C-alpha cells in the first residue's frame, strides 16, 4: 500500500484495505498477518461478545489502521435490523444514524478509542476499513475519531457498506 495520504482514490490502497476487511472475518493470526504485510509489528483485537462486534487496530511508522468485521452471525443480524434512527454521537451536525450500527460501535468504542489514540499518535494517516456491518462501523468510528480524538488525517475505505449509516 502507498502510505502517502492524498485526496484521490488509490486502487492499491483500497485493495489492501479490502484485504484487511476480509482478514477481520478470520482468526487473530490472519489479522496479524495482514498487519505485518502493511509493515506493522502486529495488531490488537477488540471484541464484544454480547453484540459479536469485532475489529482490530494496527500501526506502522506512517499509518494506523482500524478495521472492523462485518455481519457473521445472529447477533450481528440483530444489529443490522435495528434500523431506528438516532442522533449521532459527537455532534455531527444533528445527523441521524442507524441505531443498531451505533450501538454495535458503542459496545467496543472505549477500547477502540484508546487503541486508536495510542497507535495513531504522530502518524501521518489513519485508515478505517470494513465490509458490510464493518463498513458502517468504520464510517461511524472515523467520524467519532475525528470529533472525539481530533483525528483529521483519517480516511475511510469500505468495499460494501449498508445503507443508513449516515
């Protein structure tokens, strides 16, 4: 992946992040292997058993990566189907977001924020990625990180995102 952040679409970066989103469906060794391919020494996994929300955070010299797994089981489908709208956390101009996605992110947010803040400190780029439910979580986490953690150097890559995330 090209570690330089720019304002145009980079297919190599997008493909690499799509592979990261795919790795999130596997085991921790697979997630760590993807992180090593990006030049990271490894990754830290975050999960919530009640919602079956799972993601991982990794960092190399230039960039940090926050990647979420998508829908895998009944607990994830429950999050997917909770489509009531609520006001977004962090004052996103009164934007309303899908409640199930927001609650799934809430279930891991404290740990994700801690890991992201620590691993992204001094990094040039912060990339958020995920597929399906993971894509929705990546979008919400990116917005929340910008607001709560002051990360304005972030970018989201989502190979397939459900409607209603924002």
